[in-house]
C-alpha cells in the first residue's frame, strides 16, 4: 500500500481528558498534536506546518472563535474546525461568515462526524495548496515569458539595427549601387525581418496588457514616429496638420501602435514610379474624440479587398509585409473602442480614417 | 542646456557590441568635427576613464553616446556612476542614449533621467546626430547645419 502523506491535525482543548480521547481516536489516521491552551498551540504552530486545527470553543483564557481569529493573519492556511457544546448562533454565524472557521461540530462529538469533517477539511486544504502552487507556477512562467520577449526585442533587434546601420553607411559612401541591386535586396530582407519582429512584439503586448489612461500629445507622438519611420524611405515626404483643442486621454502604447502601423504602411505601399511620394497626417482632437486621417499617394487598395485587409495574415498582392500589421491595429482599436475605415483607389492612394474616443 | 564652449571637440562612444560601436564611430567620423573619438566596449572602463579625467582636472568629453543593455554594467548603472562625478566637471557633457530596444519601460526610465539629453534609436543616422549637435551648440557652424556629402 502506498503511504499517504501524513496529515497533521492539532487539537486544542483545556480538558486533558478530551485531548487524550481525541488522540486515541485519530492517532492511527493522522499525526496528532494536542495543546491545552492557545499559548501551547501557538508554540506548536510555530514549529510545525499543521493542516487542520480543531479547537474547543469554551476555554478559560480565550474562546475557540477568538483563538481562530488570532491565527488568520499569521497562519491562514490550516483549516479550522470548532467544537462547541452550546450554540450561540450569533457568534457562530459571524465566525462562519468571516471565514474564521471551516466547520463546526457539536459536543459531545460523534466520532464519525468529526472524522468526516477532518477528512473534508484536509481535502479543502490540499485543493487550496495545489491551486496556490499553480498560481505561483503560472506567475513564474508569465515572468519568464515577459523576460523572454524583452530579450528577444533586444537580442534580435540589436544585430538587425547594426545591419541597417551598415546599409546606411554604404549609402553615405555611395556604394549602394556598386553591386547591381544586391544591397537593395539585402536591405529589403533586413527591413522585412525588423518589421516582422516588431509586429510580433506589438501583438504580444497588445494582447497582454490592459489599456491605460494617459495624457497624449498628438503632435509630439506623430513627430516622433515619423522620425523613426522615415528612415526606411527617405524619399517619402511627410506633412502634418494637427489641431488639438483639448487634452486627450487614452492608451499611449496602443495609440502609438496604430499610428506606427498606418505610417509604416503608407511608406511601404508607395508607388515606386511616383516622383513625389507623400504622406499626410491630419488630426483633429476635441473633447469627444480624436479624428485621424492618414493619406498617401501610394499603390492603393482594390475595392474588393477593403474588407479583408484587417484579417490576420492577409497580405496585399505586393507580397510585402507580414499580414499582421492591420490585424494588430484592429485588435488594438477594439481595446480602445475606436474605429477605422478605409477609402482607397488603386494607383491613386489610400486614406485611412481612425476615430479614437477621448477618455477625459 | 547650451554648452559654454561653443564647439564640441571630443566624443565618447560606449557599446558592448563591437559592430555597433564601429558603425557609430564611422558615422561620427563623417560628422567631421571631433578632434577626439574615444570608444569603449566596456562601460566600466569608460567610467574609470572619466574618473581619471576628473582627478586630473581635465575636460570630460562633450558628448557621450551610451548603449543601454550591456553585460556587467548597463546604461542605467553607468548613469549612476556618472552622477558621482563632480558637477563642475560633468555639466558640459551631453549624454545621448542609443538603443535598439523599443521597451516602453526603459524609455520611461530614461525620460526621468535629467542628465540624459535624448533617447535615440539605433542605428545612429548622420542627419540625426548633426541636428542634435546644431541644437546643442547653436552658435557653432563649420559646415554642419544641414551638411550633406563628404568633406
């Protein structure tokens, strides 16, 4: 027979006779500890991790309920069973309602009842303990995942940014066209990879973190994002027209994510033959909402696929991109209760209109 | 804060990654105004170097470009050590953080550091560093301003 883990039960009663009979009764099933006063009980609890505590209600220095109450802070785990000869319903009801006791047994106890009660208490104890363990292990794997994502964002991106830096130097030194279109192809690959990594990180963060309420200055936010994104195609000219009449409160991370995606798409889907590549960012902010227009004169989107572009892994024919950008954008928008519409004609360009509620 | 010296002469580059450090140096060389470019792969040596300058009452670099994630001592720890240098020696050094991490927590932590002039993302672009130098040293011109092409 497999040896069961030993269940430790502490019985507190000022009557030595009761302690003896309790021990005699249960010593075969449980590891029994007895105490004739609260003080003695504290000593035992200090040294031993007890699973179930049974206490008499009527003791000279302290009542069973008071004794249990005194344990809740320091020893919240053991389940508490009260044995009581008289029934003061109010005291009992309070104790149960406050979670001070798990069960109560009337005195003189019925052996079978008490046995069953202790068994149930231990079961509840074990269930709680295993739940606690699971929460801790879940917490641990969450932390690990966060650290993993953080290190990916750095370790993967660090060499990539170096590679982009090298291409940048090649351009500065006029060597970009020195090997046919090889450097250009290399640049495309590197940028796709960079874009993909950023997409994955954005998706992860968007799905994990709750929306916050922060003060957003659209001019500063857009200027910063443009300065980051325009590096990927220096030919594209940006024009901003931002009027912010009211303070805007919203989630900064997701708002940035939305702009980032729209701006990088506006650059990505430029028409290569266009000599005057441009992107307009128009924003009007009032007390109710931010109305955002991002307009480009790029390749445009055929009407038939306007509905599909927000689907996961859907990509335009140009085979650029990961098919994640607009999907993530839509997910982020739904967390902010915002909306997006698109108006586009092939070869003429696209206009994305986003509305974000102002959480003043 | 505008430097009382109107021309930046020395710059210190700190990055544990050899390639990133070299690239950064290349860009700085192209700016073509610094007499001295000192680079460190290990921030601990960079701090020692700065402490030695302070002890000899020498001028500290005008600009320090600092990476964030580094083993042994990261950018934040570097800043803590840097703050221990006497103010009269360090106040003319402008610190720029250069990072490939887009972590929002890091960005937030950097914004709280008053001694950091700007947070830049990698790779360092020639235009970016030029406009920052223009901003920090408004009265200094050489060709700088919008400077394009090789000299």
